[in-house]
C-alpha cells in the first residue's frame, strides 16, 4: 500500500467532494441512471447500518471511494447477500493502491463485520483488468459488463 494512504468511513461532510469528483471525471459511458441515483443518495447512506461507504485519501486529498450495501439474507438463508454499488478512484490516482485498499476494506466488512455469504457487483470493461489483478474472474463472460461474486468463507457466529 502507498505510504500515507488512509481508508476511512465516509461522513456526510465527504459527500459534496465526492459529487465534485464524479462530475469532474464522468464520461458519457458512465451516465447510468441507477448509479447517479445512488450517488445522489450518498448523504443519507453514509450513516446507514446496512451500508459500508469508505474513502481513500492521502494527506487529506480524497482519491476515491467505495460503497456497498448489505441486502440481508435471502428467504431461508442465514447469510446475507451484499452488493458493491461503487468502487471509484480518480484517474490521476490510479495505480497507487487506493482501489485495492478500498476493495479490501469492503471485503473485510462483508467477511468480518457482517454475515455476508456473497458480495456481488458489476464492472465496466475498463475496470476488468483491475479485478482480474485482484484474482477475481469474469463470471458473465460477455467482456463488457462483469457480474462478479466473491463467495466469502463461512464463519462461526
């Protein structure tokens, strides 16, 4: 990990800066209505018991963030299913360990703090190489939109 890199829980005071980063770095390929609605609700979700929203920063500069949601267990199951809604690092900060650290934080939250059996998310082709470097495989096989699931180990609890 990059020296000085801090991963911490997001607060309501982070939301305005995160929105500014989205606007600054958005492209036509990133205009997804569901994603935009989720991002618009961040201020209400940072303190929600069923969400894990974290930011990556160095020397007080925000590099990116990740957001995941625990949907609870499916009927008849005792382990939850969670979805990572976003994992985003500013283009100029990529390759410095922030993405890996954000992903690991969400994975640890799912694995250690919640009763989550599966963590799922979709990824653009642009991010596919990043997830493959983390040792994850493209489960959809379509080459453009990845549906990935991390099957977390069962724990006593």
